[in-house]
């Protein structure tokens, strides 16, 4: 019994000591003075970095590695004495400014329990931990206690005000989440920082930045530099990420910013002579080119520039820049080109309507040109960075609106890249439940709520599958109404199936204007472009040594979720090859060329002018509707109409023949409207070269 009493007494004494603040002084460690000296030396070293980091925070500047360096020394002292309030507090503060701020919670709580007056900023950081835990009412009380008890709080006043507003914003918004799922993309994430996602408009290719082990020499903190990685989506699963090929990744930090909508260009930022600048790289085959620094209007010599984004029309760049004194964080800036040929940018202008006074950016512009997504602190954030949306109305950007919970949380939620149909987006976040640090997440928007007419039993069953707190007050996401079609595919040699680098022209058939010209990938033949609905488009494909290829299709006004995927096989200019003129149009039952056919036929004229030895046979074809004799006559007349157009453009008559085949050579079934449409066509065959 006596032995049990001794053990119990020792346990009580240990518990008592654990609950008391233990200072780093000799009276507490009489038997280990050497250990005490080493611990206090570590604290002094840590304080140097800690003070430098806090000074940067006050000025809304990047503390760099100072908090991380301080943390190493404080943790060494923690091994000697884990029950010192101030050291626990400082460890917690260091974690709070890391990419995994949730680690601060147990240390700040312990410091608060040991001695809530160990540091003048205790209530401020205690409030922050409560905010991270979602205890918004308690957090606001702690922030108020900080303001009341710290005489110099006016120097930190804007931060307190910001956090109190964040708690107020989150308190209501978390009770009425927006209609979206946010899922961790586990196959892309690691315990390191994985962030800065950017995607092609169809969502099939992603690039992002990570500081995972990369084979380079780590820094003094055993951390690897940031490199840019890519992955592809196939059958709803992402491939294993790989460092992008080419000259982009270096032994220093390389941070992806934004992919162009066709996936052939990329903006990134990296350090140059002690400051951050924006660069651009181009995809050539499988490799990304060595990045070139952007025009001095964007990458200036006076400030840091990061997080750039392409505009939808390619004429301008948006980016974040800090000011010359670097005392108010980053602001969103805009610079437009005077000439796409010379790429001469005008002086950058601040977009004051979307800036907060804290850090603003990254930025993402939707392909519609009317929607901007900005990650920012301040405004109506729930904590850290949140993602906001602004719309362009009559040439001006509206006040950014928080995209709501669960897209945004009390942690950092930033970057935003969306598919053309706005149904999916990709963000970065260090929220709870991730792999560590920043992770990549996929946002799936549900769209507007539809209330079905069901009986009570059906409604209860549906509620079990997808419970809803209150359908009357649940928020909705304003999914962009402007619709687009993604046109993607490959250009291949018709015989070898090898990739063919080709030039593609997109034509608005209503007026014949070329609205876009781009080149397919030389290694893969891939291309992707996003087109607005409500038009009939012509697509013309040209490559050296090949006959041109053409397509046309309608995108109905209001169409959504359209994806046109096409493998375009190009044919060599040799005798016997047959090409369909997809953009030659006649009215039903008539043989008079419509005006929108001119562009297609002018390209045929150019082909024959470029190859003066080329001879062709023009052929007209119909479906099987109507009598054979009428179809033969109509097809002959249509072939002759095209021939007469070519002759009128100066092509010699001895190079052209015209024949009508009526319905005798169908390429599709005549049993469907779509098949009959394909059978009504005009072709030409190379008969001499």
C-alpha cells in the first residue's frame, strides 16, 4: 500500500508540474546546467529570426525563411523543457505562418493554459487558433481581449479588424454552404506543398507547383526548391505527376501561374537578382521552352511581380505587384499590348476596384472575358486567402464576392482554374484533412437548386442520400451562363497516323472573318480551342505538303457542355486523294453558291495557285431524297457552280472537270438526318500533280 501511495504521489506531482509554467532558469534545472545553457542559447538564436519575421508581418511583407529558422531553435529548446509558456507560444506562432497552420493549435493552447500573459500577443494568436477550429464567437472575444489589453494594438489594428470580420463572415456563411463539392485530389498530392493549379479548358491537362523531392540539392532547412509538374486525366483518373520537360525547371523556385486556354503557353514567376519577375514559356512538341522574362511594363525593375494570368483575347496580362516600399502587400495590376506582333505592353494600371489593401492575387480570367477570380486576404474573407469572383459590367469590374463555403474556409484557399463550362474548378488549400501543407482540390458545382415534385417519403429518402440543412436558406453558386464549346483533337497523317504540325484557322461563317489562327503540337498533333455558342464555324487545317482540310459545325445559342473532339487526318498532295469541301453551301434544292462558301473556295484557289501542276475533278453528291434524275442534275449543277467560281478566280479550265454523282456514292446511311447531311457534299479529287 505504501508503494502505491508513493507512485500516486509522484503521478500527482508530475501532473502538477505539467500544468505549471516552467521558466528556463537555473533554479528549475539545478542538476543540468549544461543542458539549460544549450537550451537558452537556442532560444536566443531563435529570437533573432523570430523578431525579423514579425517585423515583416507588420509591414505585410513575406517573412521569408525567418519563422522556419526560428522554429528549429525553439524546437531544440522544447526538447529540454516542453512546459515553458513563451516557448510553446513562439513555436505556435511560427507554425501559424507556415503552409500548415493547423500545427499551431496545440502549442498556442498549451501556452495559454500555462501562462496566458506570457506574451502581449497571446490573445491575438489564441483567437487565431480558435478561428482555425471554427469557434468564431470565442475567437472574436479573444481578439477583443487583445485590443483591450495591448497598448500598442493600434499598430496591429488592421489585422485584428480583418480577423474579426473574417469570423463574422464565416459564422453565417458556414451555416449556408454553397452548392458545391470540394474533393482532395489524392493522386496528385504529397505531404509537401502542392499548389498553383492551372488547366486546359477541357480539364484534361493540369500543371501545378510542388516542393516535393526533385533530385536537386535541398536548402539549409532540408527543403527542396519548387518545380512545375504536369498530369493528364484519363478515364476519370489523373496520371502520376511528372516534372514538365524542357527548360522551365531550375535549381531555384519556379512557380506556375497560368496556362493559356489552348495549353500552348504558360506564365510563371521566379526570382531574378533578388526580386520576383514573371516569365513566359511556350510548348514546342513535348518540351517547354526556356522561359523569357515578360516586357518591362509587367516584369519591372522596381517591384516584385507574381501570379500572372492571360486574358481571354490574348491582348493583356493581369498580375500581382507589390509597391516600391513593399508595405501594403500585393495589388492586382493590368497591362495590355499595343501590338501582338511586337508584343509591346503599355504601362501597368492598378485595378483598384478589386484590391483589398492586403495581399491580392493569384488571378484567373475565365474564357468568357467577363469573369475574374481573385484570391485575396481581407474583404469578406473567412480567414487567410479566400477566392472571390468579379464580373465585368459595362467595361468595369464589380466588387469581388466571396465564393462561399466549402470552397473557402478559415484556412488559405487560393488559386482558381476552371473548365470552359464552369462545372469544375481546381484550387489549392491547406485546410484540415489534407496530406500536409497545400493540397490540390477539385470543386464540382451543382448548379442552381431544382426542387422536385415528390411526396414526403421520396423527399426523406433523397435527404438520406444527400442531406440538406435547410433548402430554403442554402446558398447557390452563380454558375456562368455564357456557354462555350471546347473543340479539341489531333492532326495526323492519314496514312502513317503520325502527328502533323499544322496551322488551324477558325472562321466565323456568317461573315467569313478568321477569328483565330493557331498551330497544333509538333510532337502529338494536339490542339484545343474554346468557341462561343450561337454561331456556325468553319475550321480549316493546313500543313506543308498536305491538302487542306475543312470542317464546319453549328453551336446552338445557349448550348452548354459541348465537346467536339476530332481526329483530323491530312492527305498528301498526290493523285487520287479526295477532299470534302465542308464549308461550301447551297440552299435546299438549288445550285447557287451561298456567300459564306467564298472563304472555302478561295482557299482551294490558293492551293491550285500554289501548285500550278495540280488538276482536280469536282464532284457533287446528294442524299437519296427525291428522284435519281433530279439528284443527278442537281449534283452536276452544283459541281459546275464551283468550277465556274474557280474559273472566275483565274484557274484555267483545263485544270478542272466537274461531274455529278447524285446519290450513288453515299458516305453515310441515308436512314438518318445526320447521315443524309453528310451525303450532301461537294468534293474534289486530285487527278494530276
